[in-house]
C-alpha cells in the first residue's frame, strides 16, 4: 500500500502511471489515498482525485472499486460539502452511460461493416466453425462481446448509486433522478429482469427507511418535497411496468403507492391520482377482474369531473360511457355460489384489499358481496348521474340489457348498438390526462352478457326450444360457444337448462317454485296494463287555486328540497370526516402510548434480569426503591449488559487459553499413536494391492482369450466388409470431388469479381489522388507566386521610400543653407556685424561669404529668396 504525504502527490503519481499505461497501479494508488484515514478532511484536491478515480473505474469496468470509493468519499463530505458528492456521482453516471452508448454504436457499425466486408476476410475457417458451433449470428456475437459488458456495468452503476443515496436526505433529488434513469434504461432496452430487481431494491429501501427511524440524515416523508419525490418515483415505476407489460409488477407498484399514501396519510395531486386509476383499469382488465375494473373507471370518472374543469363534453361523454360499459361487462351472477367457508373468507379479504386500493372504505363485518357488486355499482351510477353523461347508444344498451324483457328480439336490437359502440372512442383532447379511450374492447363481454340475458329470459318463457332456433336468436356466437357460456351460468345458479343433442333441443328447468317463476311476469304485465290504461284514459286534473296563485311553487319546492338534501349530505360527510380524523388522532396517541409502555416494560424487564443476576452473585441491587424514568432504566440496562458482555469476553479468553493447552497436550500424546497406525495401514494396503493386481492379471488374460475367439469367428466376413467399404468410399469420393469442384469454381468466380471490383476501385482512387495532388501543386505554385510578388512590391516600396527620404534630407539641407545666407545678408544690410562670421560657427559645407557679397544690390537677393520658397514647397509636396 503506497503512502503519500499529500493528496496532490497521489494524483500526480496516478497521472504519471496512466501516461505509461499502468492504469491498474494508478487506480490502486488513488484507492489507497481515498480509503486512508489520514485524509478524512474534505478538500478540493480530494474531489479532483475522485473524478480521476471514477474515470479509471469506468474505463476498466471496476464496479466494486467505484462503490468502495464512493462510500469512503460519502463519509468524508457528508457533513461538510455534500454537493461535491453529488457532482462526483453525476460524473460517474454520465461516464457509464456514455461508454454504454459508444459500445452500442460500435456494435452497430461493426454489424454494418460485416455486411460489406471481403469474402476472403470474413469467411475464415475459425469464424465458420464458431458460427456453426455457437449457432449465433454476427450481431448476437458482437452484442455479447461489446455491448453486454458495458450494459452490465451501467446496471451495476445504477445499483451502486441507489445503494449509496438510499438514506441521504440531502440528496433525495439525485436518488429520484437515478431511479428515473434506471427505469428509462430498462424501458429502452426491454430489460424486464433488471426492472423487477430495481423495483425490489427501491421497495426494500423504503421498508428499511421505516424500520430504522433513528438513523442520521434519514429522509423525512412528512416533508412535502420528499413525499412528492417518492410518489413521482413510484408513479414512474408504474408507467414503465405497464409499458413493459409486467402486470404483476405493475400491481405491486400500485400497492406501493397505496402503502405510501397510507403511511403519510396524504392524498397526492389529482393529476397523479388520474394516472393511478388509469393504470388500475389496465391492470384489472388484463387480469379479467371486470368488477374492480369498473370501480376503478368510476373513480377515474369522478376525479375527472370534479377536478378537470377544462374537460370537453365529448371527452366526458366517452369516459362516462366507458364506466357504464365496464359495469355492464361484469358477469351478472355471483361467482361465490356454492363456495366453501374458506373460499368465502379469501374472497372477502380480497375484496377488502382491492377496495382499499381503489379507494372505497369497506366495513369488514359486512358481507363483501353486499358492497362491491355489480348491482350496487349500477345503482350508484344511476344515483350519481353518470347515466346522464353517456351517449345515446350506451343508454339504449343499458335499458335493453337491464330493464327490458324481450326474449325473442333482444339480440337483434342489441347487435346494431354494439356495432355503433365499437366505432366510438379514440384519442382525447390535451385537457384530459387520459391518452385515449376505446369502447370496442367491451364488445365481446357485452355480447356474452346479451347471450346470458337472452337465455335467462327465454328460460322464463319456454320449457324446450330447438337448438337451430336458439342459434338463430343468438347471432354473436356459434352454439358451441353458447353452450360453454351456459355451463358457467348453470354452475353459478344463474339459469337452469340442459342440452339434449340427441333430440336437438334445449330444455329449460325451473329454478324454484312455479309461482315464483310466474310472479315477475304477472308484475310486469300489471305494470304494462296500467301504463296502457293511463295512456287511453288519462286522469282528470283538478284545478288548484294555490296552483293558479303560485304557478312556480312546485319548481321552487323541488329546488329547495334538492338544496336541503345536498346540504344534509355535505353536513354528514363533514361529520364523518371529523369523526374519522378524531379516530385517527386517538389511534396515533394510543399507538404512541403503547410503544412507550412497551419500551418501559422492556427496560424494566432488562433491569429486573440484571438485578436477579447481581443478587445471585451477592451484589447489591442497582436501584433500591427510588422512582426512575424510562431513560434512566434504559441507560442502566445498557450499562449492565455492557458489563456482562465484558465479563463474558474475559471468561471466553480464559476458556480459549485452557482449550489451547488441552489441544496441544492431546496432539503430543496422539502423535506416536497416529504414526504407528499409519505404518500398519501401509502394510495392509500393500498386501491388498498385490491381491488386486493378481486378480486384474487373471481377468485380463480371460478377456484376451475371449477376444481371440471372437476375432476368429468374424474373420470369414472380412472380405465382404472390405468390398462394401470400397464401394461406399468410391461413391463418397466421387460426390466429394464433384462438390469440391463446384465450390472451387464458385469461389474462384467470386474472387475474380471481387478482384475486378478492387482493381476498378484502386484505379479510381489513384485517379482521384493524382487529380488532388495536381490541384494541390497548382495551388501551392499560385501561393508561392503571390508571396514573391508581395515581397517584390515590399522591396520596391522600401527603396522608393528611402530615395524620397534622401531627397527630402538634401532639400532640408539646402533650405538651411539658404536661410543662413538670408540671415547673413540681412545682418550685412543692417550693419549689425562688421566682421565676417567665423568658419567654425557656420554649418558644415557652408563657406564664409566674400566681402564683395555684402555690397551686392538688393535686387540680386529677392530672386534667391523666391527660389528658396519654391523649392521648400516642392519638397513638402514630395514628402506628402
């Protein structure tokens, strides 16, 4: 194990090892500095070390090293800078995901390259043998060699991160984000097994969170933000489970969500509850639990109607129609008929469990079938006004199947309605949280219900009927299917009938007394006659003075009555809610009180046991008659347990030393005995070996004699065997030569074609390369010419500028000489100077004036001054 005085030295050493290709040593050096107890104070260098450490772990696919390093780094920065741990974990997941995507892209590219590769390159003997032996294609093999290891590492990364963040309240958002990314990974690559494990991991984390409530930095689910993160994770889990069609896992996810809601005693947002019930409808429909499916649709309808104010009338109509059709799809008979007491109890418990998931509060003392049943659901739909929102076709279908008695015309009237209903449905508007509603899924169940209703009504009218007539009355199914449907109906005492195939008739029996069977018919007939009589002879209306005075009194009374009923129901609901709240508070207080009492009893029991042990040993009691608190009892009990544990450890040490002495003594005494037994065993085994060897020789001699006799017996068939063998081998040789020639011709033709293609490609590449070189050469020559032209211009400009500077300097010298001459002339004219200037005071190259020049006339000087001015102007122009 390498030791470094500073973490910077370890990081520098790791970078040097990486440069020379020793990544394993670099990883070990960084691991040693991370796990060292000398560097447990967080600093920025440790974060850099962790980034480099994660890079190496991902590059070398060392998941265990990464997990160990993250655990140690969490200990370092949990209380100081937890955001640094978050950045390291994000970097770790980003690298793992990027590597997995690169491996997947590489596998796809390799697959495409194999499709166009050379025949001589990809059809090597070892590749052919591998493909025939393994039975895999190139893509499967490339996925197994390239993609699968990185996907395993990515999955291990997600598990590691979730394990590290499971009890960290400061990184709950990162935990939720990791869970979401793991769900998307399972969804994208159809990893059903990993999805089940992921759900179980998250479920165990929540269970441990509730079990060990005294942990430090434990997430608090009573905080709204924490609860929302956990709920979002569970709802994402539910969505992915339904998309992967893992219905059992989806149902467990629903139970997780319900348990979370019960744990915190808070209802999530309505938008989340819509998703909850929508997924419940799918799960119950797949599991053929049509009753619970209908109840889930009813709760979904209530949620949408109450909280979604932007829901259009068309969408509400579709949802209401789904509710009614789902309720009608439930079979109209009780499946618990004739069940045993144990089965009834199981069904009752199942109904209570499902009702809790759906959101219906059931009394366990009542019969389950009296609450969750088809009849009660239909009655509730009528009372809650769901029937007023459905389409006209659904209304007509409901009245035909539930209220009308048409034994001969029922199927003919139901069939066109089902055809119209099957065309309804589709995608809902964006205001609804549901993606789409399809009513066509209920058509088979409704056809079965119509068949049952028709059989029920026919059984009340007829005693026998021909099979052909009954088949014509039921256009939905063949008679074999109708017979299968009727078997279940007879089994659960819905109808009484039997089929006589020899006579070709169906016999309907009586379910009870004959008078009971006719009672419904007479009641219906009396009600129909009353309606006809009322239509023919309408009752005379009596004029009412009060009605004339108050024409709108009936409407007002009706409205007031409805308002009072609504107010009464609201008051009752509030009372129930208040009572439920008080009951929950009492339960919580009672549970707290019980927990405290149980803890106090446990502490007292521990203390009493400790006092008993102390009395047996002759010690004084720990507490004598004084009143102590729960905390005091716990501390005393713990201290007594600690003292007893220390005494027990001392006893065990003494006993271990005694056992060592005894064991050493026994081994010293048994050593010569073991040696003597070993020598005796050698002698016995030598004698046994000689006997067995003699027996083996005898058996070998007997077998050899038998083999010689068998050979002599088979010698007479040797010639025939050789003739047959030569004939078979000659045929095989001819066939082999023919196949070999065909294969060689085919391969030669393919090789010839490939060579021609490669030759054409090579010529094309040579032409393109030559053309490119020619263009590059022309371009380089043009650039060189431009550079030479620029250099020539630069030199000419420099020469011209030097000449102009020289001319300007000469002109300035000439001006200075003229100015000096002018000055001397003026001085001579004014008489200020009678002596000629000294030669040393004149500028260089200027001669002293002759005395004769002083007497020159003024007319000779003026032209000289004018010429000097002209020269000065010309010089300025040239300089500019």
